[in-house]
C-alpha cells in the first residue's frame, strides 16, 4: 500500500505541472527574440510549441497527475 504522505494532492500535481511548463517557456524565450538566429518558419514552429505549452492547463484539465500529462513535442 502506498504511504499517504507519498501521494500528492491534485493541487500539488498541478503546481508541479505549471512549474515545468513555466521552465520550458523560459528556456525557449530566446526563440522569439528579434535577434533570434532562427528562420521565420522555425520561429513560427517554436511559437506554436510555446502556445501549446501555455494552453496546457486548459487543454488537459481532465488529467490528474504529472505523469499523465501529454507534453507538446519540441520542434527539432
């Protein structure tokens, strides 16, 4: 049996999910800068990825754990 102390509440799970999402957004801020070395099409791919990250809480609100989140795929 799982120790209740090891089980996170849904609120704690979503705090972790948002923290990871925010970390991914911060790591990719450079892709949208005016001085970004990316081509216009690559910049658009990254913008789409970042939009998916920002909408993550709403589009996956039926998920209950960090492990069940389907993270958007980062452009290559």
